[in-house]
């Protein structure tokens, strides 16, 4: 069989591609195509982290790691302790807890540089106490558009979970909760903690 094959090749008869014997020039052009094992750096093995992308991604193109589950578990811990906002008039606002966290978080490696990307929303449950009358109102603030590098664009939507303040006080109490910068400043502080821990992953 081998003799027939060599005879046909020597006569210039073309054989099917997978039955051809490559010439030295063709072998040089293709190079070494022997499969090679992917090696993981010692740092990645020791820490379990992706420092600069996976070993297979030698070109350092876009590579993404989903951290959404971690983010959803982390957010409620930021408000484990009750937080008081700066008092507005006679109203004392206390943030009770964070609930209904949603969104996504990823670590993207782009050309060898890590980017920490997130887009989050959550509810902050609160209470407002009128120091003069001792009346207390409860509600929640839906916080949305919490996006990396765009924290100035956070959106608030307030709703009451019990009896709302009387009309004469409604606007004043509402401003005590989401007016000014107190709530936004608190969220920025908490998200800074979130980002710090995010960057340790």
C-alpha cells in the first residue's frame, strides 16, 4: 500500500488531503502543532484569584468573571446596623435594613487590566420619628442606578409601608428622608466598602 502511495505521489497524482505526506516546506510553515498543557501561575494557584486573566487568554482580550452572587450576599451586610441620618427639623430618620437587592457585578479583564463593574438596586427600610409629637412613620426607599463610576446619578423612590404623615407634614418628612445629601452620602460610604471588598476577590 505504501509503495502505491509513493508511486502516485512521484507521478504527480494528487491524493486526498488527509492521506498526503507533507513536504518539508509545508512542515516548516505549519510549525509545531503538538498540544501543550496550560500552566497556571503560582500566584493564581496560591490565592485562587484571577490576577490578569486566564492562562488560555494570552492575548489579554476581554474576559469576564461573574460576581453577582457575591454582590447580592454582600449588600445586606452593609446595613446590618441601624444608621441615623442627620436630623432634619424635628424629624429623626433611621435606616433599618437593606432588602430586595438586585443587579449584577462582574470583574472584566481588558487588555491585562481589571475592571470592577456593577449595576445595583435595593430597598432601604426606614423609620421617621417626630421629636415633638413622638409619632413614628415607616417606609422604604427604592434605590436604583447604583453604578460604578456613576454614583452621582443614584435614583430614589420613597413609599410608605404604614400610615403616611398628614398632608401638612408630608413634604417635610419626605425631604427629611431623601432631601439633601444625607442619604446619598450614607450610600456612597457603604458602596465604598462594597468596592473595597469587591476588589479583593
